C-alpha cells in the first residue's frame, strides 16, 4: 500500500465526483474537507512531532477571526483567506513556550490556550463583535463563478487541502520528518544532534498555519462567526480523533479518518440513530484505540511493511 | 587536543554523585571508566555528553569550554554517546535510526553513506530495512554503536554496550570496536561493568568509587592497585 498512490486516487475521486452529486452531498463534502484540512494541520504537530494537542480550536478560531475581520475590513477575501492562516501562525509563535511541556501537560496547556482565546474573542468587542458575533463577512469571489453554490467552494477547499497534503508529504518523507520521528526518544535524539525544540517549533508553525487556513475558509464559507463556534472544542477534538482513527503520523490517515468519521456519521449512523449517534462514533474510536493502535492506515502500512524513502 | 573534565561535581538532591572528578580522553586513545554499581560512571557520562550539568567543574573540548552546551550542540562538535539501555527511535527502520544521527550531527558530507558505513561497521547492514521493533538486545546494542558512529564522532562515549551480551557476542563487538577506533581514529571512552573487556580494550583506565576517582593508569597497573581490588572485592581477597 503506497501512500502516494492512495493520495492521488483520493484526490482524483474528489475532483471528478462533485459535479455528479446533489447540493446536500456537496455541502457534506465541503464540511468534511474543511475538517480534513484541520486534521492534516493537527497531524503535522500531533502526528509527525508526537505532540498531541487538545487545543487546535485556538488556531482554527484565530484563522477564522483573522480572515473574517480582514475581509470585513475591505481586504480582498482571497488575501484574507491566506492571512487568516498567517494570524494562526502568529498565534503559534505566542504558544511557543507551551512546547516546553510534555504529554498531558502540553495537551492541557493547549486546551487552556484555546479557552483564553475564546474569552478574548468575547471581550474584544470592538474587533470581533464580541458575543454577538461577526455578521455578513464578505465571502470568496471570482467573476463568473457562483460562490453561493457549493461546487465552487468545494473546489477551493479541495485545492487548499491539496496544498496542505503536499506540505505534509514533504515533511513526512523529508529530513524534517526524520527528525520529528526521532522525538519519540528525545534524549537519544539530542545525543545525535537533533535540535529538538527547533523541529517542534517548525512543526507547530506549519500545523497552526494549516489549521488556521481551515478556519479562515470556514469563516468565508459560512460568513458568520461567534466565539463559542469559532473556538468550539469540536475543532480540537475532531482532528485528534480523526487522526487517531485514520493513522496518526501518516499523510493520508487524518483525511481518511475525517471522511470516514464525518460521512459515516452523516450518511450512515445518523440515518439509523438520529439521536445519540455519538455513542456509535465513540464506540468505534474506543475499538480503534484498543485494537489498531496506529490507526487504520497506520495498521495497513505496518502490515505491508513499507520501508519509506527518505529524501 | 583532548576531551576533558576538570574537577567535576554533580549533586542529585542530597547525594553527591560525583566529587571533583577529572579525566581526559585524547583522539585515538581508548579510555576505560570503571567502578562498582552507583560509583558515578553514567553520571560522568551525562556530564561529558551534556545531558547533565555539573554544579562545580568544567568540561573542555580541545581547549574550548563546553560545560553549558546542550547535548545536540556537543554532538555537532563530535562528542557522541550511546545509552546503557538502548533507546531506538520507534516507528523507524534500522537504517532510518542510524540516518537520524548521520544527518542531524551535521558532521557528515554524505549522511546516507555515513549511515551505511556505520551499519556495516557493526555488522547490521542486513537489518537495514527492518523495523527497529524487531531487533533483539544484542542487535539493539550494536544499533546504539552504529548510530553514534554515523554521527562521525571524534569522541565516542560508549555506555555499557557489552552488558547483556553473551561471551561470543561480547568478543565480536569488542573486536569491531577495536577495529573502528583504530580505523576511524576516534577517542573512545568506555564505561563498563565487565572488567575483562575494559582491561583488554583500554589503554588507560579511570576507577570511580562513591563518586570519587580512586585510581587511574594503564590497565595492568590499575588491576593490581589495592584500592581498586578492595572496592571490587569488599576487601575479601
């Protein structure tokens, strides 16, 4: 099972299928691909660098508010989209000291960071619109393209995801990925000259940028933001669960995890169990954590023992 | 131009783990560091590799004071250690494990070639593509040595790489280490429990007991030193 081949297949399907789907399915795909981009971002830090974060809502929310505020201030929405990722990146620079923590302490400090930002979004009324929220955010625009319909948005988020996956692929199979993979034994890594903190910081910056990009896209897609939504715990938990499910530390795992979890819930479990479908998802996650420690793709990869090239 | 520790003292809470210990390793020299359990050998190792900071004393590398340098910076200067309990990087192949050291020490012109050379040096080249989780203890010990070699060190610090090996494995590894130090022109510091191996390999031996240096000299002299005999036999012999 070659990861690159699987990725190409996945993207080809996502490129070809949408015109044949109805608006509802396209909407589901837009939402799941946004979550997938967030998961790809989360995995850069939580997967490759092994720093499991419970607070990526911080970067998602920063990206969302960054793009929302800038677009509303009259900046070109496309520029606002990428600057949203930039705002999340700046947020990760502030979060750098948290990288000194390990394990549960790191995870919890990230959770607290997201909560602090949520509170700030409520308090900084002049900038964010406070608890009332940010309305009528000007969305993405291209002459002759209807962004009111789902299709255009779907291809935008697909393009963003492709960029994220390209970066994740380069990280995993490049020198940075090799160094990050060694962080499982930090003392030994340092003995070999691995600049542990610098590599973690690089992973955090990239992770924050792509998570913020997902948030920025979401803000320009739904064109409305409020603090409990933008910094919702869901943005922290979803990418984490999806990555564990699909294969943390692989490139394709978080995407498979997200699509499986989201589309599986919307199109499968929810049809049967309208309420309480979370119970089924929860049970699935427990089973995966118990029996497939490396996630679905991680399991397949280990099983077929792919030896990875290192550029 | 040696790697040396001068008057190093280390304290863990109320315990004085090292008390004003000095030692020197020259390039091309094989030095042994012995002592009973808890004598401070591994602590001394940590001080030299940068994993521990002494509260008194200094570490010098070729005239430069490196006492405050972190381990990763020392590795880049050519001081590389192994760990007593092997610490392979999980989820990576044997080759990738070695490549981490070759690449990040920044000392190799061609990290992949260095990694291969190191694997061949310890006879693990056949296992290059294997996941590290599949290795046995003897192989993990050799992997520790290979990783350190891949960093192209000038000073190689080996922490009990012979422990847990059977006599045949021990002899084979000793032979390889001897050849490597000769061919690669390394300074070697060997912390070891097994006196026979140390006396066979080392040209100069330091003996620690309760954190203090009690003897040093060529192995044949140290082996006859009454103080050394006493700490190892408890004065019974």
